[in-house]
């Protein structure tokens, strides 16, 4: 895997990518000067692992109205996914409310104010890239990976997805039908901790749903028939 070169334009691209997905009007980002105090530490934070490793955080000045079905993290996640996509392929972890003071005080963290149409500050975004070096080869990584061979991970089967507004989600009722982006009979996706690793067919085994793997995706994205 190639090295990711972290430049001011890259972190600005990450910050700018959040703007159209924020639940408040925001049109521009502005990097905070080193001499300015860091913002309040309360924010929604997440860790990104992939082409590079990074910590990201975002906070808005105005509270986001939510209920039990939708959390603030759910609302902010698309913005953080767009931001980390600028860093290359990878997986964004859970978006959780947390004290981001340690992230904000790190010398290599870059903080951007999120500006509204009148140049007022409507929030902030912070990113700290922690690892930009190439990954170890499979041979050198094998002894290290053996230490976590018994760690359990979440395997998810996905038969389709769709995008819905928060309004439509809150209007859901028993009996409602949600149309997915996949036709009947299309293969299901197998995701390991959110990362696509295989395709398969949904079957029934002893009255339980199961999945028969039909294709395995390797690290390079090619497919092997089962």
C-alpha cells in the first residue's frame, strides 16, 4: 500500500467534504491559527483505519434535535465518512460523544472552523493523522496477527440499502415498506466490521437463515468463485 502524503490541502479537503452533509448551513472552512485557543472539547469523535490511521472530531455550536431512534452521532456520521474518504480507503469506527481535549491539544492536530453563509462559526472539525507509512508485508505481519486470532469480530450480511431523510425515518410505522437498491435474487454482501469481504446467497438451515459464500474478495478487490 502506498504512503499517504498528508498536506494542508488534504486536511482542508477532508474538512470541506463535511459541509454539504451537515444539518446546519455551512459553506466554508477556515483553519484555526496556532495561537488561537482550541474549542471546547465536547464533540463527536471517531477513529479511521485504512490507507492511513486518523482521529477525527466534529462539533456544532447549535444542538441537533434528536430522539431515541436517531442520535446525534447518526446525524454526523455521513459528514465524518465524507471527510475520512479524502484520506483514502478505510473503515470509520463508531461515532461517539466524547471529550476531545486530548485530540485538540495534540501538536499534529489540524482544527478547522465551519463557517455559515454570514461567515459566522457554526462548528468545528479536527483531524489528526497518526500513521501514513506503508503497511507491513503479509509475512512480517503474520506473527503479530496470530496474537489476535481469537478476537471476535462482527460479520454482517447485507441484502441492500437505501438513503432516507431523518423525517422519513421518524415517520416509519409497522407495516411500512422500504425499497432497497438491489433486485430480488441479487447476491448478498458479507461485511466484516463494516468492510466488504465476500458475496453470498441467503439460504435456510434448520429453520434459521444462513449465507452460502459464492465469492471471496481479496485485498486487491478481485473475486474468487466459490
